[in-house]
C-alpha cells in the first residue's frame, strides 16, 4: 500500500485504473523497434484525508525529464497564450528592468522570450538539457536543474529573490510536492507572486479527460488540495483564473502568507464553492469515473473497427503524451491507426511508445489523403482543424476522441 505524497495518509481508494502503460514521452527510435519496453501501472488513487488524486512514483523524474520530447513552441496557440500572460503580468505588477522573473519548468523559452523582449531580467529553470538548450538558442538564459528547496536557495544566493515566478504545467509533474512548494516559498521575494497553471481536476472529471493521466503526471489537482499544500508551506492563494488551456486549467496566484499587499480576490471563494458543489471536498466526488472511462474505450474501438471493416483508412494527428495514454489503454495499434504526424521534428522517424505507431512529418498527409484523421491533442482541435482545412476540402474528416467520439467536418 502506498501513502499520500502530501499528507502521508494511506492510499486506499481508487479513482481510476487504466491498466499498464509505458512512459508517455519515451518515443522509440528505429534501433529499438524490436526491443522490450517497460510498462508501469496507471492506477490512480485519491487520498481519503486531503483528497489529493495521485499516481505513485514508479519512475524517478531524472529518468523522465533529463531528455524530453515536448517543446512548447510548436503550438502556436500556446505561444500566444504565453505572450498574453507576459503582457498581463508586466502591466499588473509593474515589472521592469529592476525586476527578476524566474520560471520553473521553462521548457524551450516559449514564455520567457516575451519578458526578454521587454528588457526584463529572466532565468529559466528547465531540467531537460535538450529543451533548455533550445531556450538558450532563443536568447533565454536557462539552467538545467530540478527545482526544489535546495535549488531555490542556490538560485537566491546567485541572483536574488524573484518578483515573479511562473510555473506552468509543472506542479503535477513533481513527486515530492512538498519540496517543490517549499522551494517556491524560498525563491519568492517578500512581496513577490508565484503563478502556477495546472489542469483542473474538476474539468478532468467533467470532460472525461482520462488521457491526461500518465506517469509524468504524479498529481491531479483541485483548488481544495492546492490550498492545503501551499498553506502548509507559508503561502496563500490570493487569486485564481479559470483557463481553457489543456481542456480546462487553473492559474493560481500565490504570495507569502504574511504579505497583505494584494487582497484575496472574490474568484477564490467562488471557485471553492464550485468545487464543493461538485463534491471535490469529500470522497463522494471521486466515485463513478472508471465506468465512464471504460465506455469511452468501447465507443472509440467500435468506431475504428467499423471504419476498418468499411475499408476506410484512419491516421492520427499529433504525438502528445495524452494520445499515448489513450492508445495504450484502448489497445490501438497500426491495424486501426496506420501512423500519426507531428510538427515537432524531434519526433519524426520515431514510434509511439507501446503501440509502435510511426510518426511522420505533417506533409505526409498531403501525399496520402486518408479518410479520417484522429486528432490526439483534442485540446487543440480548432487550431489543428484550421491547419488541415485543405484536407477536409478533399473529403478527409476529423475525429476527436474526448470527451466522447465525435466526427467533425
């Protein structure tokens, strides 16, 4: 029996069990196409005490994130999201040349580049060496280390405290969540603010987004649990935004508990009330998810098998981590999905983990004209459909698998 990574209580209640799956970003090179691949359980539990939804740490972060295949800059909408964020933070907090912005999990500099363009001193903290190098090539100073309390002390000693600490889609990726949040408290200036974006557990449940569950995501977060974790380390949430990104995310704004420079926004108690309305403050809110997931699997397989029986060809678009959870859970291989394409050249010529579905450049679709394209990064469905509109003019139809199988023009 495992214990909760935050409060250490025993984990006894299942949230959903997706069986066995490989690491979702461990793409397979040609020389390993015939090699064995490790699979690990995707059995998600909820803590009965603090209600943190979580996966055990089957694989250490340095085995996952030291060399990583995810580059944020290949999503136009995500880069635009980052630009709007930067402009808003500069205006809201009066950031300038005397400020310091330190981003945790800064990826390829997609966000900090906008602060650099305004002459604001920045530092990116990105453990994946290959991704951090891409950031440096973009003019964003970056260090390749894992963040925690000890790293935060080193960063403060070397460059001082941070006035703004963005940390997008990383809180779910840290197995030692206490060490991570303690590090935020160390790094943050006395009147500084940390903003963290993460997929909202409520939207995961409501939107049937089970494919966002994978080993790289150790925790699945609600405001209810995040406030407990931050409060345990002397931080309080003073504001929260509900965002459409990643199928529905939260952006929280956190300050030192003793910092009264910003009053608590009305949005914080309003979101608490919404989560209570959906029972996320008690165990009842976490029951019944598994059967919905199982039904979704059956519907997707029915569609793919029917298409194949009718002589239709189905290929994929994208090679996101969520797609690998979906394909492995459903047992989909090349007999049902011939290949997928992705804009990230780092993935070209590789195969998806577990399924061994090959990854090609997007122009492979131009030469092929399949009957259906299964959009694996369904959160970008509108962006992708716009990019591929010329294919729909030739008769190709698009399919999204989440929250339910849907064929779109």
